[in-house]
C-alpha cells in the first residue's frame, strides 16, 4: 500500500512539473543558448528585434496606429522621447508585445517605441512596423 502511494505521488509530481515547464514564459536567448535576464530574472530587450518585428506586423491591426508625428518632432534611439509624443498602449494592445522590466511600449504614428520607463530614453524604435 505504501509503495502505491509513493508511485502515485511521484507520478503526480512528474505531471505537475512538466505542466509548469510548459507554462513557463519564453525568454530571448543569447548566443550559446544562454537566457538574457536582468538581475530580477526578467527578460531583457533583445539585441535583434527582427523576429519581434515580424510578430508585431502580424498583430498590427490589433495594436493600431498612434497619432501621426509632425516632421519637426524627431524620435531618436538613445535620446529622450520628445514630451507629449508616444501614446501608451492599452492592456489589450500590450498582450501582443513582450514585457521587459523597466521599459514600456509607446506608439507614435506607425512606429512602436520601447522606452526606458524612468528616464524616457528611447531604447528601440521600430519605425513603420504598424503600416
């Protein structure tokens, strides 16, 4: 009787462990298969946004375009986002985008911007991705 309980417990632990592994969030992988995480175990923004750009294009109608940016407003990677530009996305729109601790997604015209939430500096500008 004791061995049956032990086997049932091991089987349950194995099933739960495999379902947790399947439900684990996916991470971007660095070269050599290492996961790029920050100090808190959250995924960091990738160096190559190419695959993400394809995913965003597939969901561009769900995300939608933002207000058009006038020609005199310059959005530059590595510089602060100009005040008043780059609208926040709703929870429904954000479900199509990966989340990175310390960063937030903003929309400006047909572009998506990944902005440092503390400094307001543009980390990545995916220009025209919502066209």
